[in-house]
C-alpha cells in the first residue's frame, strides 16, 4: 500500500459522495422552476404547494452539494500537487469561470428566491428560480469542460522550461468535443435522477393512500388534499425522465464514438475486447482472464460494437492487446490497460440501472392516461421508489467508468496518475485524512437523509395555508425555510 493508492481512494470516495447531490441539484432546480411556472400561469394552489415542497427538498440537497464540492477541490492541493502544478494554468480557467460566473449567479438568485416570497413581484420571483437553474447548469458545463480536457487535452502547449501545460486557446477547451457531449450525457442523467426523485417521493405519498384505501375500478386513490398535488408532480417527473432519457441515449451513442477516437483503450476495456476486430461484437456477459488477455466466456451480439464505435457494422475497433503494444512503443514501457473488470461492469450497471428508471417512467405515463387516473398496481409504486437509488447508482457507475477508464492517465497522453500525487504526503497522512473525511461524510449523509425523510413525511400542507385566491398577491403568506 502506497500513498498513491489511498490518495486515489480518497478522491474517489469524495467525488462519488459529492456526485450523489449534484444530479439532484441540476435537475431539481429546473423541475422546481417548471412547477412554479405552472403556478404562475394557472394560479392553481397545488402547484404553489408543490413548488414550496420540492423547493425545500432542493435547498437541503443544494446546501449539501456546496459543502462537499468545496472539500473535494481542496484535494488538488493536498494529495495531487504535482497534477495541480502541471495543469493549473489550463484546469484553473474553466473552474474560475464556474466560480465567478455560474456559482455567483446561482448563489445570488437562490438567496433572492428563498427570501423573495411576498417581497418580490411574482414574475420577478419566478425569474429568480429560472436563473438559479441556468446558473446550476452553467456551473456543470464549466466543470465538465475541465474534466473533458483531461480525457482529450486541447488548446494548450507544454512549456519546455517549466514542464507545465499552458493555456493558449480557452475557446478550444470550452468547445472540446468531449466537453459538450459529456455535458449532454451527464445533465441528461441528472434530469433522469431528479425526475425519479420527484416520482419516488410522489409514489411514496400516494402509495400510503392506496395502501390504506380502495382504489376502485378507476385506479383513483382515496380523496385527500394532497392527491392532486402529487399526481401532477409525478406526471411532471415522469415526463422529465422520458425526455432526458432520450437525450442520454443519443449522447451516449456519441460518447462511444468519441471514445473510439480519443480513448480507444477505455472503449476496449468497457467491452473486454482484447484483439482488434472488424465487425466487433457487443459483449453482454464476459468472464475474462487478464493474465492471458482473453475471455474464456463471452456472450456477444455480432457487429453492434462496431456500429456504436464507428457508425458502420463492419467498422474496425481496436483491442487492448494491440493498443498496449502501440502505447508502449509511443509512450514507453508500462501497463496502459485499466482495470477491465471495474470498467466492463461499470458500463453495464450504468446502462442497466439507468434504463430501469426510464422504463418505470414509460410505464407510469401509460398508467396515468386521463385527467384523474393514478396507477392502480401497487408494484408500480414499489418500482417507482426503487428507481431512485437505481438512478443514483447509475450516475456513480458512470463516473467510475469515466475515471477508471482513463487510467493510468490523469491527463491522457501527457501525465500519468503515478506522477500526479503530492511528493511530500506520506501514507499515514493520507490515511488519516481519508478516515476523517469518511467519518464526517458518514455523519453528513445521515443528516441529509434525515432532513429529507423528515420533510417528505410531513408533506406540503405545513408550508402553504389554503388560499381562497392564489392570484391575490396580498394574500400570499410569508414563507420561511
């Protein structure tokens, strides 16, 4: 065990933990804005309640995401100072833009949105939450552009005297093919996750009604003051999941083609493809021998991988054995094959768990045809609640695939992970910080889940009193969080 190993574990733990909150923040900001827009346009009380209810859950998640994100960035100076020295001039530019432009925008207007109820005109207040949503997604783009540069470095040159990468074209960094494709794919997955969060919460509240009452022939739950609210919010969540699912699938197809061009080793590892093939098959299940570098068991679909990678069923896809030989010749001796087991199964778990959530959304909309219908089958409510953790896991496995598939590089073709770690940090120091971070994050996780559970169980009725005329500005109550 070396400091490098624990430093990688620490960065992986903090990144994955942080990314539990990021997708919900990205997607929920837009969903809350949509719900408030519906209230603004219709004046219907249930949309006001839904805005306040899911707005509170969004704010809890937003606060936790900010805290964990700040801690994550500290590691660039703590455990990865050599990486920071090498890429700081390039990597720092999009991160600075994220902080000065996007985060400033979202943090300013989220404050106005929180304290602007009954103080700002209704249209101005609505604009605040939309600006929060826009700022959140701009923030995601700048961060993903920085990450994409690590997988496809562009817009830079190496200073021979200092040995550092120096930025010479910020536009190339921001318009990197990997950046915009990764953004669409990641944000699509975030909207799936946030949509399924709304669906899961609504399913839980409606399931309790159906569990204790007779739904009858029409599949309508017993009449409650909250039924219309959760039915409407569930339908919004289901539509968001389906639309986002389409974007995620299309961008995922483009991601495969970009991987074939810029990260062929990652693509080969994700498919356990050892040898270069024309008309390469898509592996559905494989048992590999990494020592002998072949698959004793491999259940495949002919030609599909070639189509995904090249757009042609007979296209050539490079295998790991040939790429290893080429990399050794070009970069020098070393093992350039990532952990095939982790990359292979992360890819399949990402796809399988993500598509499960999209399937739940499709079935839910089918069941909810008509104005007052709700799904009559109790199994759907269980599936809807299970789809949320499935979506969160799909996001995690997606990032494991992205980061592990790039190994052994931190910056592909330029900087190895083994050369990126801080030289002055020993094993005991990293072990201590890893233990402390893990303990603190465990406590924060309990706090986060406890707060969400508390307010989900309470429901929306404690937030908004009944109003005879929602369009009467003077009748609006003062909301506090």
